[in-house]
């Protein structure tokens, strides 16, 4: 039984890359917004999971250029002001990344959300919905107060898993667990001799992993994982763990994945220390507080973005963000499948890919967008998730102003407002 009731203009569910940007965008329009987050910090995959590099701001390749602006770029500038980030030019794969100090990003996100006037609720889990005639009436959340009903005019689902949109009746796709992208526990090692470690390139490291597996002395499921420097001297971030075949919306499977991910992190740390020059004196200082989830539910929206759209660099009239990041499919094998964007090196994410088909007052943003498995493996990059969040937030403010549903707003107006906010379209 719910004992408390809260009301707001817009309820944002999930404070990851997408949710933070969505909430800031709504609040800056002068509306009341509540942002709920199940963990005790903002950022989701960007912080709690330990991922510390924004990809997607720049297109890969020789002729690299920045294609994401707006609030996401403001976040980067705030990090730069704190000397808490640096660019890693054109590393293999996704193009130039922006590597940051995870602890500083938590603070920057909080500063910006609170400055904008967002009502922030940590340690709060969205559980149930009450829907009438395809319109979400309220969401029940659980926290130390017990159950609270939150009633809003419009809802932005940025849970990554489309928890609320799905419960409210949105259609969605979920790959078979054997095809879903693998989960990864990120870990950090300290006391690494960086100069020495850098003498071994990526291919050589992969070869060492293969040999280690073949020797039978180690169990390393992924052989093309990588490490990179962080803003902190002697500290490196390692993205090597691979836990395949997991549907992360299944709580028991997710729990076992956390256990397996931490076990693998220990194994990779042992391998690096024993086998790779520069790591001899290293030690494990952290594993992610939440295993990294790349893919679960993808809603079926007004438009389903396809891998073909991604690869040919498709452009859409209802563009709300640009993406040049390649398809990076962490399938269950030992390597990763890559497919690059052709043409002028970027494609558009259409507004329709954020709008669930059946629901009137719910929009999604982030990795649960309406996309096929292959397209999601590109559009899920963090700069794009943040850009989608900003667009969803502005769309919600327009819905309130025009007293309409998400599928019926004036998209030209949305694009004009985004351009005024220095979004690149
Ligand atoms: C291991 C890994 C490595 C990656 N590496 C990179 C990289 O190097 N560069 C890059 O750009 N991208 C990378 N990505 C992709 C990118 O980080 C994510 O796709 C993106 O950050 C997802 O953002 P999101 O906001 O959509 O979802 P999430 O980050 O998953 O955020 C969802 C938030 O909602 C909260 N939440 C979920 N359910 C509920 C609920 N029911 N109630 C309340 N709160 C809830 C979660 O706690 C979380 O904070 C990586 C992803 C992973 C998993």
C-alpha cells in the first residue's frame, strides 16, 4: 500500500547519462522535475560501472570532428575546468575519446542537476505503474519511506532497460540472451609503471591473453580487452571482463553476473601482474559497483533505427542527435564485432526512435531507444545517450506547453530549441 504521494510536471526515471541530461533540460525550462535514481550517485554506466571515457563526441578516422554539443559538451567543459579529463586521440575503434575522473563526474553531474533546480531522489527504485488508456497516471517508487506514488504530466524513461515504458505497455524487443551484448565488470589497477606498460601494443596484449588461455593457467573469456591511463598517476582502467548470455532484467541472472564479473576481474588482474611488463607491482583498487550492462530491452518506437541506417550514415528530417560511433558488438565470442559508418561519417538519431508506439505521455532516451541489436551497438555510446536525454527533456517541456502527447509535438520547434541550446544536428 502506498502511503505518500508526490506530484510533479515531469518524472525522470533513472539518473544515468541520458537521465541527467533529460532532467537538466526540463528544469532549465522552468518546470518542476523529479529525478529518481536507484543508486547513490548519478551517472549509471558512466560512474557506478566505472566506464571513464566518453565516446561519440567525435567521429572516428583521420578527418575527425565534433558532432555532439549542448548540455553534454557543457559537462565536458566543466570537467576540463576541474582538470579532470583529457582527450585520447583516435584510439583503436570508436575514435577520439574523452577520459575523465569518475569521482569528479559524479560531482559535476550533481552540481548541474541541483543548480538547474531538479528534485533529486537517490536510493529510490521505480517499481510499478498505473496506466489508463495508454496514458501513464503514476509510478510507484520504493525507498526508505516505503512506497511512494509519483504523479506527473509526462514521464521520461532513462532506466536503460525501459523498465517503466515496458511496464506501462510499450512494445519492446529483447534479443535472446545468447545474442545480447555481454556484460562487463570494469576494474582499476594502481601502481602501474605506465611507461613500461605502454611498450606492449594492443595486438601483443591480445596474443599474450591467447597464450595464457592456451597454457591452461588462466581463464580469460575475452582476448581483445584493453586498459588505458586515467587522470590519476599510475592508475589504469581495464575493460577486459566478459560475461555473456545474461538477460540483465532477470534479477537472479544479474546477481550471478555480478559474482562472475568480480571473479574475472581478479583473474585478469592476476594475469596482468604476472605476465605483462609494467604491471608487476600493480594492485586492484576497485571493481565497478554495478556490472556494466550494454543491452536489454529496446523499445519499439515510431521508428526503429537499423544497422543499415547506421552504416550508410542515414539522415532523418526529425534528427535530434548525430552519431559517428561504429557498431561495437560485444557478442559472446572472444572478440568484438566492429562496423564503421560510411559516407560523411555520421548518421542521425531520429526523434521517432525515442517515442514508444503505444504510449501517450512516455518517452525513452539512452540505450533503450528504438533500434535493432546492431544499431543499438552504435547509438548506445555515451555522448549520444546524453544527447538523446537532452532532446527528450526539451520534448517533454514542449508537450506540456502544447498540451499534447510525445508523438504529436511540433518537431521543427524541438529542433529549433535544441539548436538554440548549441546541440549539433
Ligand atoms: C562495460 C561498458 C563499457 C562501455 N564503454 C563505453 C565507452 O568507453 N565509451 C562510451 O561512450 N560508451 C561506453 N559504453 C556505453 C555507455 O556507457 C552506455 O550505453 C550509456 O552510458 C548508457 O546510458 P543510459 O543513461 O542509457 O543508461 P545507464 O547508464 O544504464 O543508466 C540507467 C540509470 O537508471 C538507473 N535505474 C535503472 N533502473 C531503475 C529503476 N527501475 N528505478 C530507478 N533507477 C533505475 C540505473 O541505476 C542507472 O543509473 C559502455 C557500456 C558498458 C556497459
